[in-house]
C-alpha cells in the first residue's frame, strides 16, 4: 500500500493501522508523480495544527474512490514530547481507522487500538482521574472498541488495581527462561529445534544460567528489592530432567529470599514432558502453580501443529499435577489452530473445563513470520471462525465462574483478536498481571529472558534482552552478567 505521511513521521502508527485492515499489504513510501497514489491502493495521513486542535486526516484511495477519516486532539493536552507523541499517534490511528472502515466495511473488535496492552489505555485514563465507567465509555466511543473488548479491558484494570494494592514499592518479579522444547510447534518462532538436536546444549546452558542467577541475586539485594513472584517459563522447563529441574529451583531458593513470594510458577507446558518425579521436585522446591498446556484436545489438531502428545497425555499430566498436590493449575488453549473448527474448539473447551483448572488462558493463534505455518502457507480458520471460538470460550467460562483478569495482543493475530487469562476467584496469577500491566520490574534470566525496569518516577521503562537461543546465551554470558550487575532503578 502506498503511504504518504504529511506533517509527521509516525510511520509505525500508520503501518499498524494499515495491517489491521490490509494484513496482506506492505508499506511503500516510494515517492512518485502522485499518479500511483490516485490509481492503486494508497493512504495519505496528515497532521495539521490549528489554534485549538491538532487534526489527523487520512485519505484512503481504493478502487478509484476516496474515503476520509479525521481525529483531533486539543493542543493543550500535548504536554511534553512523550505524551504529545502518544496522543498524536492515537489520533493518526483513529483517523486511519475511520477512513479504512469506510473503505472496507470491516470493523475490528479492538477499534483503532493496536498496541499489545490494550488495558494500558484504561490505566492512563484512570491515572488522569477518569472513573472506570468513563474509561469504558471512552474506549467504545473514542477508540471504537467493541463493548465485549471494552469490558475485558476494564476487568484487566480492576485486576491490576487489586494486585497493585497488595504489592509494596520494592517488590520485583523474577523470570527464568528455559529455551528448550521436545519438538518445535508449527506456530512457534521461539525455539529453533527440538531437544533431539539440542540436548547437548542443556548442561552448558544451565551452568551459564546459574552464573546469571547469582549476578541477578546480587543486583536484587543491592537494590533492596523483595521478590513477590517467580515465573519459570520457556520453552518448556519440564524438558529438563528431574535433577536438572531440582537444581535450577534449588539454586533460585538458595540465592533469592523467596519467603515473601506470593507464587512460584513453572510452565510445565508440554504434557509429554511432565512426570510425577518432576512435579514432586517442584513441590519440594516450593512451586505453587503449574501450567499444563494442551493448546487443543483434538489429537488431529495436535498432530497438525507438530506436538508429540495426545489429549490423553494432557489428562494424565493434569491428574499427576493434582496428585502431587498442585491446587493452582493453568491450562493454555489456542483458538484458530490449523484444521480446527468452532465445533472442535468447543470440544477442547468442554474437555479442559471438565478438568477444572483454576486458570484457563485462551490464546488466539499469532501467525508469526518464520513459523512453519507461515512458511508452509498452512490453512488456518478464518477471522469469523476464530471470533466464534472466542465468543464460545467467553460464554462457557463466565458460566462456570471464571473471570477475565489479564489480556494482551500480539502482532499478526488471527482476526486481530487477543489472548485472555481467565481465573476462578482467588486464583489470579500475580506474575501475569504485573507483567502485562507493567506494575513492577521484572528481572529476566535465562534464554529469552527480558529484564524490564519500571522506574516509577517518570514512568520510564527500560528493557534488557537476553539472547533466546541457548548457544548464543551461553557464549554471551559474561556480557549478560555485566548488564545484570549494572542494573539501577529509581523507585
Ligand atoms: S511449546 Fe512453546 S516455545 Fe516450545 S515449540 Fe511450542 S510454542 Fe514454541
């Protein structure tokens, strides 16, 4: 799609809005005579400033017709570079949204919101003194968010407020990433290969991880922080042997003071890696919460996504987790997987709900570039089918007493939908809420670990990324440790 920006440089905002309506298009900023702009698909996005308002105007030309959208923001609201950029970018997206709805007739459920944390928009309104009700109204009217999605945002904001008031200023979260999986799922771009090929990298990786954990513990102590939650994710942490898993968890316990931690989660993930021995090791090491992730309870869908387990393995693993004493279990499922249908997804929902986990996280498939699905061009359910699946999930889960408590979006999600964490009363995952709403800092360790320093004074967030591949992580451990030791934080 030919794009022309006039009076601003907000390329990213324009491209995000473009992808919502024209996912197959790529931005083209080449300058020409203007003929191409009139003939093909194009958008001209302009910002002009008057005495009272800055106005964003989008003109989309498609099929020989022109469609217009406009959004404005008061100049008096444009205080400082950060806020000014945020509000002007939102105006750009809103104007693009209005023009694109007119051009395509399509109304995305998230309206003109494109970020990965839609509830943040509500958080900002609440910080500005708005009530939850007013924030919900603004989401619907200003950003054109559907009533159901606006309600999800409000639920996430309520959960964030609940969690926030139980935390102290000095609380911090720990993340430990184990970047190995038994096989690579068809929709994944995170791990490069299954453990068949990468098993030899595990021990060197664990040695490097122990060194990074020691550095992180020194930083946490020097900064006077208290660990409020721990999340061991991946990858699939349970690809480790019981001894290796016990070693990582034991090391964490000996380095960090976890006496005040509200939860310690291990993303057990693939049911085919979960054994009673590993679960017992986790319990002994104080793990309070595990994730057993079926993604689907249809064996045909599981085969289609390259998983080496069946729905029976899921039921067995869930039973083992209960048998080991876990009273807080999460299960992840995905709407929109290849070969799945709304009927098949309804069967998955029923089967998972019948097990009665305390948390169910309903993801929407993200078609990541570089994943096997994207490379092979594998067919996936269309946006309408995914919408039907998500509606069914919301209806069933609400009926069973689950409430939504955190949500996020990713790039290239089927139908532009979202991932939502649902929980039974009293079982919200503290780490998930803090992470998504950026309530406190996260010290990330291991493969793909992201350290996120939330400097509350000034609202600045600094991120430090660890390499995601084990070999790179192991090779670069010295510089990773150096960065850990130089962490500073203004609370
Ligand atoms: S379990 Fe997760 S990290 Fe592992 S291959 Fe599948 S999607 Fe990727």
